């Protein structure tokens, strides 16, 4: 369940035909590029549903465990004041998802139905909003049926956009194939995607490649995973995730100094707040025997409280061992 709700955090993930989260171009641009300070500034000069959602999403990006109550109140106010605004329902699903992930498995089980319903309402109100459709499909595929998951509903989300959003449909088909462990089919669908310009779409495609690469690594195909991330780093040089994943591969192979160089490079790229750089750098320094640097980075990671619960728990455990 933690894995399910970690995936929901990737909502801030290209097609001219697909709708954006924000119709306001300045808000959408700042949101897509992860410039949350700018997003908040722009939101303060505006009013209405998009302004309230933008301000809250900007705060959500830098809010850690145990600090979600004010954001939940704002999201619920957005829905209450603007019940027909898809962006408000997307906002509520985003806040609920992050709260559920940070709260652990039991809280996740209690909240997952509300996350699903909020995202489904956003899709109903704005069928072209890719971010809501993508997050809803991930939830339906990973949550057990008893908790509201449904492969059939996930498939329907893909079928609904085959003509209107063909690149989105390829991504959603890749997820369906991966869910069924048809890895070669998932790879073919991902390779066929034309990325376009919308950065939130780039993020979701990168996440799909990351999931597939993890399977390759389990199968001992590290070279294949490395080659794919090297290609993605060239295709999307502005994004942190490919470089971060190359660092993970280097660390898995015991090349910790190289991993640290890659992590440091990723820190200055777009989407860096979405990957646990301090945590991974702390582990690398720990493996290199530098306990002081490891302690400093792991403490900073815990203080921010922005990682997955499993990473936060592991960081806390390692700090206790460091003394």
C-alpha cells in the first residue's frame, strides 16, 4: 500500500490536444517546470479555482509528514467553492494521496477511496486532464480489488483517449502491459511515444521507464537499464530523474563515487525535489565510510520529511545506528 500511494505523489509529472491542469498559461508553465515559488507568486495575483489550487499545490510540493491538515482544508474549500472545477478535485486527490502515503499503510487504506473518487471526478469534469487520468489509472492498477482497484476500469481510461490523445494512450497501454508482466509489450509502447513539449507528460513517461528498468535490474539486465537511462538523459537533459537513476545503477554496482557525482548533477535539474537525493547520497557516503557526511544528509532528509515512508524509516534507523 505504501508503494501505491508513493506513486500518487508523482502527480506533478505531450500533446497539443490534451488539456493541462491549469488553463492559465503562466500557472501551468510554473507547475510543469517545478518552479513552485513562482507558482505561488503567480497564484497570489489571481483569484478563483485555479489560483486557490495553484497556491495549495505549490505548498504541497514542499510539505512533509504531519503537516497536511491546512492543505487539506484548502483543498476541501476549493471543492466546496468550485464543485465543477476539475482542478479542485485533482488538488484534493493530490493532497489526500500525499497524506495517505506519509501516514503509513493503515491510513492509506482509509484514504484510498477518497483519492480514487477525487481523481475520478476530475477526469469526469475534464476528460482531457492527463495528470488526473494518469494518476487514476495507476491507482486502479495497483490497489487490490477489495480496496477499489480495477483492471477493467484502468483499461477503459486508456480506450477513452485512443483517438483524442494517442500518445497518452500508448503510456496507459504500457502500464496495462507492465501490470500483466508483458515486459516486451510495455517496452514497445514506451518506445513508440512521441514526447512532445508538456513536461508533466515527460515525468509520467520517465516514471514508466523507471518501473520497467527496475524489472530489468531484477532480471540482471543492468546494462539494458543503463543504456535506456543514458538515452533518456540525452532526450530530456533538463530532467533529474534519468541522471538520478544512473546514480542508482552505479550505487547498486558499488561505484559510489560515480553515484555521488551523478546525484549532485541531478540536484540542479528539473524535478529534483521528486527524487530522494539526500537519502541516496547519505547511503553512498555511508558505504564510502564517511559517517559525518552521511549523518548530515540523512538528518536533512528526515527533517524535510518529503520521501517515501520506507525511505524515511530506513534513514531514521541508520541515524540511530550512527549514534
